[in-house]
C-alpha cells in the first residue's frame, strides 16, 4: 500500500531535525529532502559542531540528497526546512535546480526574500507550513541562549 504524505507530515520530520540541532546547542533549523513521497536526506544545523559557517541544514541536506542520487540536480525533489533559507542556501537550491521548497517560519532578518529571489525559476514555493511550531522552537532556543 502506498501512503501519500502531506506537507505537514514532512515538515514534522524537519522539526525533529531542528530539535536535534537545539539539543546540540545549534540554531534549531532542520531539513528533509523528499523525492517520490520518500525522505532521501535529513539534516540539521551543524555550524558550531563542524566549526563551519556553511553547515546549514539546507546545505547538508542538499549534499546528502545529491549523494543519494549521484547527481547534483534535484529537480524531482522538495526541500522541507523549518526556517526560510538564507541567501547562501537559496543560491545552492537554485544551482541544485530543486523542484520544490517548503518552509515553516519566515526569516524577516536573514531570509533570502529580504535580499532577492535567487531560486530557480521553475522551483515551486510553499511557506508557513507548521509555522507556529517552527517559531516556538527558534524563540525558545534564543531565550535560553540570552539568559
């Protein structure tokens, strides 16, 4: 039997990754890459752990998905991420020809839309999927850090 999962389901999986990041002291952003209704890559922020400013959840998920397929183009894939991608990650999504992008919380300070839309023209976009959960996770993380 084939199950068709919803955007909410896959965002829930990205939220699990974000929780892992929070538990590791990272900014709680999580991502999953889905192809044919199946998760092929999972990642969360690891910039502190890897001492690498490019180790965003999206970048790590793109790399894992490309390795899964042995191909740098992900036009049949959708990335689910808990926070609107930054310009760097959006640029990588453009170069990967990502087929779809779904995010939880908008990032009015650092999201790619604050700079310019750098996504591939054929990329479909959905936003604010499970937004409240994504925001609460981020807000709680930064409350704890600022104590």
